[in-house]
C-alpha cells in the first residue's frame, strides 16, 4: 500500500495529538503531581478586596513605613519606630507560590520594633509576605515579595 504525503500528514497529526493527550491524562490522574489551588476560598477572599485596599492605603500613608529585609538570620520586619511596638497586633503570612505546604503564619508579638522570622522556618527562593496588622484601632496591610537565599 502506498501512502501519499497528505495521508502522512494526517497520520503524523493524529500521532502527535495522541502523544499530547497521553501526557495530559497521565498528569491529571497521577497523584504524584499536585494539582492544588493557589488560594483556597478564592471567592471569599475576593469579597474582602476593598477592605484590603483601604488597609494598604493606610500603610502607604505612614511617614515611617514597614521595612522587610532578607538577612543572614532569616527575614526581618521593622515596624515604624514612632509607634509603640508593644501595642501592635496582627499576623505575618508567608506564602510560597511554588508549594502550598510551606505556607505558614506568624502572630505578631513584639519585644522590640523588629520581628525576625528565623531561617530555620524558611527555604530558599521567593516568598510573598503579607503583614496584616493594626495599631490603636487603625488597620494596615503590607505586601511584599522577598527572595530568601539560604
């Protein structure tokens, strides 16, 4: 049987599509590949967007802003020096875009205007840090992307 070039192209396309579909099905059904959501309860989180915008504006309006730095000991968060650090309350959320299992939260409990997140809790790479805090009834929100090198 002789195959012309048109039939060869159709066969090649069919084989290529079968090859791609095989790998798509394999990844979707294999438990080794984690197909998790980036953020759980996405829609509930989206409803709070305006509140977050207001808190971010409050943080932006501060004369002395929160500073986040990657240092040898871990990640330091420096709160404004003109605030009484003992009355600052809130949480620091560390979000790892590449692996949800590494995400964690740290409650803000200060003995100085600086908060250290030790490197023993961190792995090298990108971290999205969200600081949701309040001071004297006013709410603030700081978001920053930090690259931590171990």
